[in-house]
């Protein structure tokens, strides 16, 4: 079963634009390599509303944006166990403003990476989140 290495999330705000950068490694098992097991890969930004400082009216965590394309090609192991991944995308900075109205700033953002084994695998999906990044957006 593949694993996801530590995820590094960087968000740089320049004027009205948020430049998002996510880096991580996919670590394939020997069995994955032998069977050429393909995985559907998804990388998204999550607005963290379950943080200790958030009031109950903040609700639950929600998806803010996707970094991987909607019809992304499956990732498959090559000749090495490790595959480096790097996603960059620019968004309107206010699209990442997930703390509105009475919910206090800063906005808390995480990257969530999910690998789903392509059929016919029967294996479960693997997920990992980046450390939280705090932004003052609103």
C-alpha cells in the first residue's frame, strides 16, 4: 500500500492573489511496484473550522479549492519507490477566506492529499494532511 510523505503547504498572498504551493512524496510499496498499482490522486485545500479557538458556529471543515485537476491521470509506481509531487496554483485570495462574520481570524488552511487505489484493488484510500497555515484575509 502506498504512503504519503510529510506535506509542505506554502501560501503567499500578493495583492488580491493567493499563490499556493504543495509538496510531498508518494512512497510505493514493493507490492505496488510489482503489480503496477495505480492510484487516483487528489490534493485539496481545507478550511479548518474545528480548531480549538473556533466557536461552534464555525461549523465543520470544508473544501476551499482543488489543486489537482478534476480529470487527473492516475499515478503509478515507476522504477523507484518514491515519487516527488509538486502542485502549484493561484487563487483569488478572498476565496481562501473561510472565517466570515463572527468567526475570528486568522483563517486556518490545510492541504489534504488522498490516494485511492484504482479498481480492482479492494484496498482502502490513504489520506494525509499538512500542518495548518494561518492567514489574515478578512
